[in-house]
């Protein structure tokens, strides 16, 4: 009987991690994921994007497994095309949280990701999508953001940087929501207690894979909870300093196929089928 791989699950963020700057998965990364699969390891996408924002990518990758979406608020079965779990953000609490944030830093621009496998991203006037390839619909007033259940709120400030806005938001909202920074221009409010770590835990429980056999790749502070639930934590070369500090190793950037570099080492011919990380990779 073949020996199972030391790592049975490859958990990857998308933006800034598995995806190159042009929003594609390179041939090298596809081949490296194939090496992992041939060794018996599963691939689990763990992303801040809601389900509608990843369907085209899943089809392109011929991906049929579980997907953690919406910052851990959604667990999606790509093969069946259905949501297995969804956690929503109380809309009254979200509106109150925005008011508290604006009392601290002045006006912000907001957007929401609606609940459901067919939910829409709504953006109010002044909000600019950080990723122009993702679909969104503009609304005329903030009140329209709350017409249907939502999984998270995205905020931007006309002057404050992401770190400053995230810190101010955490101080203002208290227990109303979980605040995280998911990427450049992407500060988000999610349901309290929902994050990539809880999403990863739900997926690994269904898959029957322990945390110690999970290798995780990420680039932003929203990946910290995922790192906490993984055996090997790999930060991208372009990662936020906070995530780099929590990583077991740092690989190359997403533009340089940093995920593939590590997977080739772990799962390629003569690969290191051992949970001992190599801090001197780069």
C-alpha cells in the first residue's frame, strides 16, 4: 500500500497567492497542484471571494472539491454546485458598525457581498472595487445594501491606508463584527467568529484530515486564522509583514509562482515527504 503524503491537504488563498497578478493560475502552478494530487493530497481553496466570484476559476481549474469562500462564511461543494454552510452578518449590526467607524475616521465607502450561491456584490457611490475583474452592481444609497442578507461588508476610506483603517475599525466595532484586511484596498467586516480558520476547520472535519497534515499558503492578515489551523504555514514573498512573521517559511511572490516552488519540493520526485519546513527556501 502506498505511503500517504506527509501533507494530505494543500490550502491556498487565491488573490496574491495562487493567482498571478493577471488573475490567472500559471501552467507551473497547475502542474505543481497535479503533483500534489498524484501523491494523494487534496487541494482546498480558501478565499475571501464569495461563491459567484470564483465559479469561472473553478471551471478553468476543473476543480471539484470543497471551497471555503467569503472569508470563511461559506463552505461550497464545487462538484455538487451547492452551499453546504453559510453564515450571515446581522444587517442592523453591520449598519451600526459602519456608523461607529465613521464616527472615528469620517465617511467611508462601503460594499457588501450578499448571501447565497447566486449572491451579488453591491457597491455604493464612491466605492471602487480593488479587483476590477470581479462583478459588482452599484446602488444609489447605503440603505439598499441591506435589502437582502449579507455575508460581509467591505470598506474603503478616501485617505487612510489599509492598516490604519483596519485598526480604527477594530477599535470602533467591538463585538459587532470581525474586522480583517484581505488585500490592498480590502478591509472587511465579517460575522463575529467567522474567518478563514473556522472555514478551514469545517472543511477538514468533512475531509477527515488533521491540521498537522495541512500546508497553507497566504499573503494577507486575513490568512492568519488559516495559518493557526495548519501544520506548515507558507507566506508569499509579497505577503504582508504580519503574515510573514507568523509563517514557517517565506516562498517567492505570486508573480514568481511561489506556491509551485514549495509544492514541487514537497511532492515532486525526491520531494521532502516530511513535515519539517525549510526556512532557507528563499
